[in-house]
């Protein structure tokens, strides 16, 4: 038994703010793991993931869901996918590798990113002040994912609901991103 | 009496009274007014003074082209100069002040310049203020600027806020007049996503100012209904009070949305929003701007565009005078007389320069055909006009129409060149507008309203169909055809009187003639010599008129004379709107380290390193100078243990079967055989053999390395690796991802570092010197099972480790390390102590890896592997990079140990003069060493590796320092590296 205990902390301390028409909340119950597809093994891996979780590798800029909807795969690069899944333990990499049972390279990214969900009927009005990509529901369809730059910050944006978007920025930028969203809310609502 | 010029009707709400002030006088207007219409309603014709001659000036237009009615709006820090009254929506409490006069507006002391005007023609400054040369900057220019300026700045920070945003559409329609609305209707009905933007706060364009009938109703009513219909459509975004100001690459347009009314109600709301609009297509329906005719004294208050007289009459219910005359060269001017008659005003006279029959009957008006206005009278307000037939007419307003110029500016933003159209006597867009842009209506030169509506209707449908949307089957709105005939009239001989062309910069027809006579033939040269079109209005009312005058002067065609180049922005845009929300600390985002909160609690002093905020040092109570703190941090670390947050260093996880081969290709030294559990220092070169970055790579398993980079190059190294993989060796099985932020990483340095770590590392992980020797790396657990990575590497030269835990535990680990280290008097140290210790140890860093130094220059030539190929190998063998007399990195210590040594000092021979020819090198990094008790530095000197023991001078002429230094090894502390291995 160690004399010392480490206490975990999310990038924004679980921040959550409700506004008229928009909710801005840190996502703290999801993990993120990079799944790299070894050379010439993409078919094997897809087959294994399909068997274990009912997952297929999504098209670029799109996502797929496991049969129990607990794991979402995002495709932003040719030879890798990002797995976004419900898990808040410390061993997301191991946990996912066990779930997938596929011979990929797994790298935990859960602590790399701060995740903020912007949801509500005015979410797009708020986001259009910082997000250069087209969030029109017919263009950025449900499940779409894209990597872009918002307020000089490299950002991944994922549409996880009709009026709901998850923004991921490198953890150290989290406060700046939250501030950028809050300024947008203040300017718009 | 209030609003003596106000009449009934108009598109304003006369039930809603608004109070405002002009030069301190309280006035009233109505909701829906502009500042200009409210001033005219209150009989305020004299509203400012001209730029150069301080001539009394009045409102000329009713739009964004206004050259005269530019005001200072607001007061204190909120004051905004050079605001056009003609596009400023009136609001309660608006404070407006005229500008550019000394003393009261009605008696400007600077008006004396007007009497000196014969001396002040074009090029006057260039010719007069030539001597003495040095006086221009010190005396002449400040004096001229002081007397001839526009508004004044508050010199306080602008308290208003600004924002920006991004919008996307299939079709952007610029201008919501009859053409734009018609285009929007058909395009929107097709299903395309539309943005309709208009600079006016009331959409409708000229329909709001004219009396045309469309589809059996007033044009303004048709516009209102059409706007309402479009507003109800989900695929349409209406952006009124939004001026598109530039056409940029790839179908991107800049637009500035004025939200002043919202901002006034809530000070926190942005005053303006700068939109970037991404389009697939754009239809320019920007209409046309009327132009003047150059005649003697054509600038008096009361002389205005004929179209503006109609706008104030029909839209704002303001009669600009009681005895109004019209001077025109086209049919459109006659409409003014017709509208005035219809409202019950008697028109004094209609003067048409054309030799044709009167266009219509104007009851009560004197009609003069083939006649010109040659002079006017009235200093502060127009009193009479003098005609070319010798007749004088008393009149208080002269409505002038010299024809219409299509607003084709955007078609030229990608270097389109307008063509001359003789039929309408105007320039029209050429056939090469920016990609994706088409033009319709008056902006294209289609001057007849009925034709413009059809053109807009068809364009909307065609462009939508081109994008794959269904073709609209609707019919265009109908309006009676009213013909437009014109005969160009650029001006009339004005004798000694000045005929004004550019009102805002006070340029006359004579100035243009003088420029032509003096050899300025190109329109671009004339522009710069006379300052024509260079004011805030960018010559919207002046340029074509000036080109006409030039063409006549030089006996050439309009097309041969040509136009100047149109560039964004179309209208003045506040710099604040471009800055948007990026002010002060929000200029760029801030990155916080995992230990930031803890460091803040310790009163750390922070330093910006790129976007990172890092702890620079941690002062203790009683420490009054940073050197005290840093010296303590260094001594304590070297004598016991210190902790530094090094999370900012780049960390890249690299996995795959070919990872060691990959690293072997990107590093200059060998990596193929690094054992699992070992770290190796790595030097990365650029293709040209120059050092790019250094760091370490630890082999965590057979197919897994963790690479570290410098903080500054974290992104560029990652990008370089991606390039190498994707472009050079795509067949290698290599997968990389940044884990810089995945792990909070702390350097634990000093002789007690192992003892400290042993208190938190779980007992099953043996970190003894034997089990975990220098350069070891491995996965461990800490504090009862938390996974961590441990690297036995040292930047300080001490026994040291870097420990990494998932960042969620970063703050906590810092607190635990400090608590566990209490018995060793552990201290945190910042980037300053980090720098001191690395220089004491002789490690190269940013100032040494400056993009000019090779591995050999840095003293790392021995690391270069000759047994493999790697990036930078071949070009690194170039003779020039192998020379012995290159600038080579060595250490420097003062001969007199009490001397101050400064980074940036240049190195000279002991008896050499401080000249460029004698320069032998420079000190790149320099510190005071609390361990050695004197200053020391590392730097570069010619052939330095073979000059150790030689004395030279380190000279800093800027700071007045000249000391003798000895060239030595850069490794000042523990050169044998014994401390690292204990």
C-alpha cells in the first residue's frame, strides 16, 4: 500500500453551463483510443472488430457505431481510426484492445484531449462564430466528424446528436476553447 | 422648430421619435431615419468641412458612397471618426459631431486655406516642401497632417466588442434591390441554400427610394413582401445591414455586419461581426451609384445627387429644399422633378445638357435643354445657380444627375478590367469576374428596371440549375418599362471657378488637367499625384467623372484611359472588426501545463513559451530579485533534488514493425539496435545537413518507441515525421501519434532524486542504479498502481529522471512529489534554472540549433553514423560544412571572474577593433553560474574546437560591455558525466 494517492482531474473539472437554448458541458465519461491499422491488416482488423463488436471501419470524415452503441469509430486518417467509447477507467487502451480482439496498435488518447459538448437548438448559432466548417444538418450529417481549426486551436468536431456537437481540443487548450465557446454564447444569445 | 423639412409618409415610423445631438444641439428624428435624413429633416445642410480647403460641405448622397457627410459618432472612448451619416441608422441618444474644422462649423478658422487655393494645386506639397530636406518629417508633414485631417481618434482603447463568424451557402446574392430580390426568389425556390446580403438596414435597394410599381403595388411594398417571403424560407439567410466588402479566393467573401442597435441595448454584444462567407456561386446585384457633373462651385451644401433627393423625399419623407432645381444629362434625373411635383413641391427649373426635347412636362418649372449649370452661389447653403445661357435661378437645392456607374467593384477584385459601354456612358463588368461570380441588373449595366428584374430572375434560376437544383418555373415580377437615355457630360468650362471632382480629397477638374499637362498620363499616376479617389470613399462618386475629364484632356477614349484597380474593402472596415475578439490575452490561445494550478498557488512567475504558459521561477518570501530565486533553485537541485514540469516537450508514440528502421532514417545517429528498455539521445538533421532538433527516443517494446522533441519543435518534428512516412517511405509499417498531452511529465533531478522517487514508485518496480541505470526507460506503476513511464535521462547533468503519468494525474503527482520530497528539501524549479543548468552542462538548445549549425559545428560530429543513410547525410558531407574554420560551438568564461558576460556579445581578437570585418563569432547563451560563482556562456567562434585555451574579447556595443574571455569546453559542470551514473 503506497503512502501516496493520486487523484484524477478532468481538463475542465467537469464544467457545465446552461444557457437559453444551449448547454456547454465537459464530456467526462468517454475515453478515446487511437487504433492504428498495421500494414496490410485493415481487412483482418475490420473482420475481427465486426465479429467482436459489430463495427466496421468508417469512411473518411464519418463514424460507425458498435452493435451495442457503446463504441464509435471516427475516421480522420487513412491508416488509423479513433475509438470514442463509454469508459472512464485508467486503462482505456487495454479495455478497448480486449473489446476489439483485433491485432491493431492501440494508443490511449483519453488524456490528450479535452472534450466539450455544445448542444441545444441554438448550438449551431453559437458554433458558427468559431467553426469554419459547414455545420448545416444536411451537410454535416449525424455522425460526421472533422478535424479543423477553431480560434487557432486544432479541433476535432463530432456531431453526436441532432443539435449536439462534441469539440475536442488538446487538453492544454481546454480552458481557451471553453472560453471561446462562452464568448460565442455571450455574443449570440 | 423641429424637423421643418419633414413631410408625411415615407418608410419611417413617425410615431417613434428619437432624440439625438449634432454638434451639441438636441434634435429629433424618427425610427427608420439615417443620421443624414434626420439632419436634413432638421434643415441641417452644412454638415462638415472639406479635407484640404475646409470648404463648407453638405450631404450629397443617401448611400455608402457619401464623400462629405462623415462624422464623429459617440464620445469618449466610444467615439468613432469618419462615419458616414448616410448609412448610420438613427438611434436614441446618438451623438454626432462634424469634423475637420477649427472653431465652430459655421466659421472655420482653417477656411483660410480656401483663399490660398491658387497656391495649393495638385502636387503642391511635392513641389514646395523640398527644402531643407530634413524638415519634411520633422516639421512639414506633422504640420500638414494637423491642419488637413479627417476625424480624431479618442486615443483610448475601443470599449466596443467585435466578433467574427463563418457562414456557408450555395449562392450568395449581394444586394437586395429589385434584381437581388428577384434572383433570391428563383434561387431559393429551386431549393438552393441562399444568403442574401445588403448594406442597408432596410432591404429593397432603390425600390425604397423610387415610386416604381411592381406587380401592381408600390416597389417598396413589393420589396417588403418579397423579403418577408424569403425570410420565411428555411434555405434562406437574410443579412441586412451587412456589407460584403471583398471577393477572395475559392468563392470566399468578406462581409461586415453592423449590429450597432443590438450593441446599444446590451453593451456586451458585439458592435460588428466580420463574416467569412463560403459560397459555391455568387450573384452580384449591387446596383449602381449616381455620379456628378463637374461645374463651377458644384460643392456647395444643397447640391446633391438627384437620386438622393428622391431617397430623402420618398423613403425618409424629407424635402431637401423648398425651391429645388434639377440638372441632368439623362432621363433618370427627370424622375426627381416628377416625384417632387407628385408630393406638391414646385420645381424651380430642370436643366438638361442634352440637345433633345424635354423628357416630360414638369408643371411650374422652367425647362432648359442643351444648357448647363456653370456656377453657383451661397457660401454655407446654396442660393442660386448660374446657367450657361447667362440666366440665374434662385434655388436652395440642386439635384444633379451625371448618369449611373454600375457597382462592379467585386468583379475586379481578381483583376477583372471594366469595359466601356457607350450606350449607358459607363464602365460595365468584363467577362472575367472572380470564379463563381455572375452579375445581374444595374451592376451589369442593365439600367432599365424591368430588364434588371428579368435578369435577376433568370440568373437566380440559372445559377441554381448549374448547381443541380431544379429550375424555377415562376415568372419574373412585372413593372412598366421606363427607358434610360444618357449623353455623357463630364463637365463644363468653369473659368476661374473650381469644378470639384473628388469632394473628399478636394480634387478639382483643374488639378486633373494640371497632372495631365505635367506628364501624368496613366490613370494610376494621376490618382496618386492628385490623391483622387484615395479618401475613405475610394472615389465612388469621383473616379469615373475624373476618367471622363482625363479622356477629354488627352483626346482619347474612356476605355483607353481605363480605371484604377478596385481592391477590397469595398467600404471602410474598422480595424477592430478585423481583430474581432482577439484582443489582449485573447490574441491567441493559452496552453496550461498540468502543474499550472499548483504553480499558481506557489506564486510562480510564468513565461510565455509559444502558446504555453510555463513556470519561470518560484520566488520565496524575502527573495527580491529573480537571480536570488534562480540561484537557489539551481543550488538546491544540484545539492539535493528539484522538480520541473517538462510536459511541454514534444512526445510522439511511434509503433509498428518498421519503427526502428524508420528512426534510423530520421536520426543522424544509429537507432537500429537500441535495446528495449533503453533511451538514446537523438539528433535530427534537415535534408541540407543542418541540425533540426534534438531529443530522445526510448524503446518501450520491440515495436514501440517514445520520441521526445524540444517544446518549440514539437509540431514541426511531428509534421516532418509524417512527411517522411507518407512521402518518402510509405511502405514502412509505422504509426505515430502525439502523446505530448497524454502524459504529464516531470524532471526529477539531483542527487536525491532516486530517493524521492523510491517513495512513490511501487515497490515491485526496482529503480536502483543496477536495475534502472543511466538511460534506462520503462513502464512502472506509482502510488499504488497508477501506470507511469520512467526515463533516466538528464538535461541538468545531475542524477535525474523524467516521470510521466496520464495527465489526469498530473496536478496530483506534482503535489505528491513535493510532499514526498519534503525530507530532502525538494524544490520546484522553473525554466530559468533549467536553462542555467543546461548551459552549465553544455547542452545545445534553441539558440544553438539556430538553423545554421551542423552536427560538427555543435561538437556532435562523432555521433554521426557513417554506416547508414539518413536524412541530411549526403548534404552534410558538403565541403563547406566540413571546414575547420566554421563557427563551432565552445564554452566561454571571463578571465576576470567578476566580469559580466552577455548573450549576443560578439567575439573579437584581443586587440581588434569592433568592426564587422573583425567579427569572429558570438555568445549564443549566457548565464550566471551559482555553482562556479561567475558568468559563463556557450557560443560560436571560427575554428573554436581547436582554440580552447585562447583568450578573446566578448564585446556588446549596444549595452557597452567589453570583457576578455577564455575559450573552453562548453561542459562546465561534471564534464565526465559521473553524476549522471551514480
